[in-house]
């Protein structure tokens, strides 16, 4: 099975890296807070798993699907580990440190200019179609039915699109606040 010192397995893994490394990294990037190094580490870990599963994957009908599902599981596992660490590191006197007001943003001291700047940066991550959905839902307070009619999609598709936009915005907000 060797071809000049390179096995068929080695060639398979090399091709996976060439074809899918960037795709996996881009998939992981927003899920890991737009941390380039973490996304690259995730892509390497996925392709390491693929190498371990060579026998199973060499004839797999949907390798990219398997790779992205594996990436999703690794990201989720990383998130759970991080959440457990965060919970362990919460100070016991947290309740006394919280503001008295019911407005959670009282604890964040940002000027209007900083809020405007963060908002512009967060929204700049949306493409034109996503900005249209954002405007209709959050600026004009349109219903899902109205948004569906105005954009030419089904109500279910409008709901799904808005859910993805909300998630994308949440991830970008977290990224900018932690920057």
C-alpha cells in the first residue's frame, strides 16, 4: 500500500486537509467567538479524528457532513468545559456585586458613542439580506408573517433566518465586549 513511502491513508488525510481544513475552520470560527487560533485548533482536532476513523471514512458517502458534525461536537464539548470553568470561578459574593436595578446593562459602563460603535461593528457582520431581515424584525417590529410576505419566503424560513441572525449577533456582541 506504500507509494514512495506515502501510504494511501497518508494521502487520504492530506487530501482531507487540502479540501476541508478551511471549510471546517470557517464553520468553527463564529462558534468559538471569532478566535482564529481556536478555530484552527478545532479544524486540526477534527481532521485528527478523521485520520483515526480512516477505515470508516474512506468509503463514507458524505465526508464533509461527518467532518462538520464532528466539529459541532468538539465545539459543544469545549463550550461545556468552558461553562463549567466559569461556574467554578464565580465569586461567592456575586449577589452583592450585582446592581440594584433590574436593568442588566447598568453593570456595563459604555458611552453612547461606544454603544453606537459596537452596534455598527456587530451589524457590519451581516450580509445585505440579513440586514434586511434585521431591519424588518428589530427596527420595524414586523411579524414573522409580514416579514415572510415582504421577503418572499415562508414564515418558517423567516423564523429560521431570524433565529440564525440572532445567534450571529449574540456571538459578535460577545466577541466585541470581550475584545
